[in-house]
């Protein structure tokens, strides 16, 4: 999942040269360490080295070594390594803030106290606060005939209605697949908890807000239907990603079975942490369920993850060729990857009524968490995306397209794909102390390709020279209206 970009603090020449003069050999050792750790931990390395990822790694390596050889100071050397990382064009492979050496032990402040009577302050303390304007892909609200239904400020989602080609289109705009980006989801959840007499704690609020986000999505769709919408547009343009809700939300938009993407993990120690988390959830569900069928399925799931955990290290192979040549990509090649089930867990997806035990179903497929909202919409659906749609937004677009739930309109998505199934320690270079986070998961499309390649639109509406955003927005709506007017058609 693509995280919100972190502020990267510049590594100045003085930060390093205060302790020692420029040491080219030390920087070259840092670069060798970085390449070695990418061989061990970077889940997309073989994919990128195939050329399918749009990168020429041998050329990038030669360019970086030449830049380090000619660098005259720490700043130039640091820039060479940063350019190397940027050359992968993977937003999940990125620099973290530089950490100065601590002079005293770090002390974590006490947690904020939640006041039952202060939901706004409480939600803000938990991170549910708008920190800036929400910018969507296209200014649809400015177009003729667009009627705003909810503004996304006093409501969780921004939505509206517009008619093109005699088709009434309902629009829902999702700026992020993370409930914390939606303050109203938290405020609604807070009210729900108070009404139910449930204790207000950080954990109960977060869980309730996640569910309220989806409940409000279903309610928004219902409002648009009642207002006359016959076609639904989900706008994920400029959506940086989020969490597993990118995999869950497609279930709200169809009454047919939905399959999650196949999941791969880097064959590295971090995979053990993910498998342990899955096994822990399964064990909790096993201990609580009384369903014989659920127990059987959970036992199978536990066996699978235990077997994969035991296989860590068995898929290791020499990938040093990536710095010398390009080779064709195939999931069946030795890529230092471990099959890890599906994006939602052991199962690719479950029908809404397959198990009476909701916790058992969610342990098998996390999308079952929202099964009460399955099929909130079953009509024609379109997804507007662009090059700034990343990570969990790409997961949503890919699941929609691969399961033929809706057509993608606009531009190819940004191409970050899966990021992190569990927290991992960053790479820290020994000399410079530069720090880089490294993605540890890969989602495979229905055709076996890496989601990191980006999701290609079924109906391209590309930015055109001399065309304003308003004009492109109108072109997108006319494209959707014309296509919907033709009647039901399966996405390509």
C-alpha cells in the first residue's frame, strides 16, 4: 500500500563533512551495500530488471557508479544515490527522513486523552483531520448541469449527479483509501459508539471509523440511486492509496463473486512477520468459532501459512544478473518471491453468506469484513483514474477491471502497486546513514503481470495539448455517457 509521502530532509554536505572529509570509497561502499540489500529484500527487483517495469537497471547502475566516481563532495555523492533510487520509478522504494544521532534517549509523550464530549478534538488527536484541500483528478463540479449532492466536508464523501447522452451519472469521489483522510467518518463513528454505549478508546474509534467509511460509501451510493442515477462513476484520480479498503470496495459495486489479486512476498525474513500475523488472526478465529466448515477452512489456511513460513529462504537464487542484463519476467521464474495467498488473505474471496461466523470469514478473506455492504450497487460502473492514482487506488482499479465490474476511464495509473503487508526496518547505509524504505509485497493481475506496471484504461481520456482540465473532464463524462448509452458491456 502506498503511504502518504514523507518529508525527506536534505542530507547537506556539512552534516557529513563536519565529522570527516569527503570519502569517495565510503560512498562507493554504501552503494554496494544498497545494491546488496535490494537483492535480498526488494520484491520488484526481477520485475524491474525484465524491462517490463520500464527501467534499464544495467544502465542505471553504470550511471550511478560514474556519478560516484566523479563526485567531489558528500552532496554530489548523496545525489547520485538518490538518483539511483528515483530511477526505479517506484514510489514505495523511497528515502526516509535523515535521523541525527540522539544525544539523549528518546521519550515518547503520553497518549492523548479522549474526552467523550469532544469528538472533533478526539478525532483530530487520532489523526482524523483534514490538513489541506482535497484535489481530485478533474473539476467535474464546474461542468454544466453538475448537481452537488454532498460536499465531502460535512459528509464523508463528495458526490453529485450529471447527465450526458441521456444517461444520469452518479459520481462518488474518493481522495484516499484510508479512513483517516475522512474526518466525518470518525465523527459519525464517534456518534455510533456513544449511541451504542460502547467505550470511546483509540481502538474502538479506529475500528468504528473504518466500518463507518464503508457504511457511508454504501449510503452515498444509495442516495445517488434514489436521485435517479443509472450509471455510477468512482473517481480515484489523484488518490495516493491507503489500505485494504481498495480491495474491499469493489464488493460494494457488484452482486457477483469477486477475486482478490494473488499476493507475493519477498523471500526475506520480513515474510515471516506477515505469515505470523496471518496465523495469529486464524488462531483467534479458530478458538472462537463453532462452525465445523469454518474450522476446516481455517485449519487449511493455517497449514498454508505455516508451510510458507517454513519455506522462507528456499526461493533464494542469484539475482546479481540484474545489474548486467535484462531477462524476461515470469512469476514461475526464480525471482526471490514467496506465494502468500491473496491480497485479502488465504482465500481470493468469499460469498457474503458462506459462513455464519463473520470473524472466521474475515480471517480467511479480509474483504468479508464488509460483507453486509456487498452489492450496494449492481448497475453500470466506471472508474476515473490518472497517473496520480497509486497503490491501494491501483488495487481498486485492478480488481474492478480484472473482475469485469467496471471500466477504467482516463489515464494509466501511477504504477506503485503493492507496498507493505507489514512493517519492515529500512535500509540504513553504514557511512552516510541515508535511509530507504523497501516494499515487501507484490500483487499479480489476472494475467500474471505485476500491478506495479500500472492499470491501463479501457476508455482512454488522456491529457491533450491545449486542453484545460475542465475540457478533459467534459470529454470524460461524454465518453462515459456515450458508452453507458450503448447498454451493458463487459470491460475488456
